[in-house]
């Protein structure tokens, strides 16, 4: 850096930007510029020749090359050329840092996966590159820059990723048993479609006011997609629905509130679609006030409906949840029926009626196309 500053001072004192090159030096630089197979050597030779023709290093850096360079970079090329000649234009070999031992790599990996900065006496909940260097001496001694540490973590297959929320204490002690039974019943109903049917049943709430989500709009922080909200109260509607997990047809009922009596009437209607002696399996979650109410359980026993309970706090185990997610995303995000409640319900009815008949699109939507098992994260 000091030599570069002296070189700038030299040019200013002499009041000119011309380098004194012999005919032999010019000829060699021209050969480098025109014929050398390495691109960066052609660029550097071009810069030296233009400066020798009277152009300033600053002008050459900004306007005289294929792409703009920092002026200090061009001054460094001149300094190395004046000291070493053409050989000074070649890049110096880089000294590669030795890799961490396997034991230290395992230590870094375990610290990120199983520990937090609080375990090392630091007041932070998440790891950052600076905290990692501060906490682990092997990292601090080996990697002197954060970028080098970042590349090291990439080699360990560690990335910065968005978290996934989990509920503490939500694990069902019978989780594995319930999942195995759920998949076993699904497989049985696929193999014996004339003797057994399995449907996924659940409830869904929708509201008068539109849901805020992403949408295409003009660029700029001041421009956001407008959402029209009504001055009326945020009326709520409820849907109880059932999806045939083998054929894909949908049965539903819309009401202002799902009570035990409403749910029992829906079960009776469902049973009429699949009359005895067909076995009717119904996938249900653990809603204690309706699904596990004594009246509901007695009616299911009377109608010959066999409940298949999903694990606690595992909505993804119920395939119909994916139908509700699609309905919310397609119709309820940014909808324009906040002042017309009946029109909103009619729009939902039209969308659901498209799946009244057996549908491969519905099976694909809920993740059960082509004999797939119920997709559950981590199982």
C-alpha cells in the first residue's frame, strides 16, 4: 500500500502519466495483449500499454478496460511491472489454509446442531459467525475472516435456514401406533374398495374479512396490494367436510357453527353415501367437545362408523387439511366479497362442488395420488 501511494505521488510530481517503455518491452506487452491465452494477462498488458501512451491510471481503470476496475488495482499492476517486469503481471499463487482436523469439525457441527451460545456463557439464542468464532477457539485460530468461516460451514453442509415451530410437550405417546394404524387402514381400503371406504373429516372456519397474503403488484416500498375490508363485523362461517382418500370426492356442509347435533347430522348423511355392509373408516382429530362427545361416539357405534384418530397436535396426519389450505390460499386471500357475505359463501360452494365427483386432482392435492402413504413430516 505504501509503495502504491509513493507511485501516485511520483506521477503527480512529474505532472505526466507516461511510462518509459523500450521497444522490446512494448513488443512483448503487445504479444501478451494480442495472443496470450490467459484473459487477465491480456487485460493487464492492455492497461500498461495505454498508460505508456499517456493515459492516466485512473482513466484507464474507469474507462479504458473491458470492465471498470478500482484505480488502486491498476496502480498495483504498474508497481509490480516496474519492479518485476512482465513476470510481475502474473498472479501470485495463493496459500491455502490447512483444513481443520476431523475432531474439530465434529465439535463445530455439534455446537451448531445441539448447543446454543448460552451454553458458552453468551447472551444470545442463535448462532452467528461472530459468536461462533468467539465461542470456539479452533475456529478463531484457523479462520481469520468471516467469509472463510462461512465457506467452511458450507463444506460441513450447514446453512442458514428458516425455523419450524414445534409445541413443547405435544408429543403423543401413541404417535407411532396411530400413524401405523392410519396407514394400514388406508392400504386396506385401497385393496378392498368394494368392502371398505376411508374418508378424512375435519372442520374449517372462514371469515368475512379477507386474509392478508402475497400478491403481484407494482414495485416499490410505497406500493402494496390493496385489500378491501368491510365496516361490518367479521362474520365467521364454518364448513364440515369429508374427502374420500381413495377416490377423491368431497362431501361438505356449511353452517354458522359446528355443534354436536350438526356434526351428527353430517355423519348420518355421510353414512347414506356409503351404506352398510361397507365398512366406513373416518379419520378424525381429537376435538373433545364434538368428535369425542358421548353423543357422537354413540352415533358412530350405531351407524357402524369406525373412527381412526390422528395423533395429538398433528394436523398434517389428516389429509383434508391440505384441502383447507388450498381453499384459504385460492379464495380467501385478498377476496373482494367483504361487503357481500352471501356472494363469498356462493364462491366457496362453487369451488367445492367441482370436487363432488371422484377426482384425481383432489387426490393429487391432498398428497394421496398413485398409492402414496399419508405424507407426514419426519415419519
